[in-house]
């Protein structure tokens, strides 16, 4: 495996010694990274990986340890992250390379779905949620009403639209069953009613 194919952890002690803060010597790390076309992987957590001295003005803090990689390695592991961990009984903090981090939960922003307007229940849900009594300043009241309406719409959406395809499949099955029966007026009325409902759910599915 070539030098440019793998990720590595480098320490800037080659430049400034044991966290002394001197920058008068040649920056061998930057020169090495330039020659090998390496890039810094960045980090999360504490800004510094080395601390020396007491708290206050006498304390010297540096980001000495870091993870670097070739561009090809970065493209192969686009989600790889470097984390600065807590230092215990040492003036150097360990750093962790995770090539496949678990995606953290991201809050999904609220969106008003256009398909909701095709259901008469939408207006009732909004009116009921927004008319609930709340307390506080005008701003707080508005915030609480909006939050209550958002939650009510989320719940209603799951109950009505979440299994849109299931509703379509059930209607198709019922229409098929009616068509297999004797052709009576009652069966014809039931079939037309279900076909109208099916047409509406197909439109909703397309809008979604």
C-alpha cells in the first residue's frame, strides 16, 4: 500500500517540540503534507489536543495531533471523522478516527403537505389545535399555538395519509370482489362509490 493510500495520525511535535509554543523552526508537518498531497481531516470536540502549564496565562494550549489523508482516501471514506477525546492523566488528548460514523438524528423541519388540503379533516384539525387555550405573552401564545397545530397535523397525517398505498390496495381488492358478484344495482352503486374513492386516493398518492 502506497503512502498516499492510507490515513495517518501526525503530531506537530516535529515542529514545536513538547507543546512549548515555539514556531521558529521549520514547519515539517506542513511541508510533508504538501509533498504528499495530504489534507487535514478536521475534528470535532475540544479545539486543543495538548495543554501544558497551570490554568491562566501560563497555560500553553495547541492542536498538535491531527488526522490527515490523501484525496483518494478521503473520497473512499467521505464520512470519516476525527474526534478529540478527553485527556486523562496526560497533557495530550487522544484522538479517535471513525471511518463509518453513525448518522446522528437530525430534526426534520415541518412542512405543510399540499395533499392535506384535499381532505376536509385538515381544516378541522387546524382549527381545533389553534383554538386551544394557552397562556403567556402574545409571542409565547403564538408559539404554543403553532407547536400544538404542528403536532396535531403530524398525528393526523400518520392516521390518514401514512398508509396511502395500503388504502389503494384495499380499494382495488374490494372493487375486484364486487365485480365478481352478480350484477345488481346495489353492487353497481358500491363499485362506483369505491372507484370514486380510489380515484381520489390515486391523486393523493401522486401529490405525495
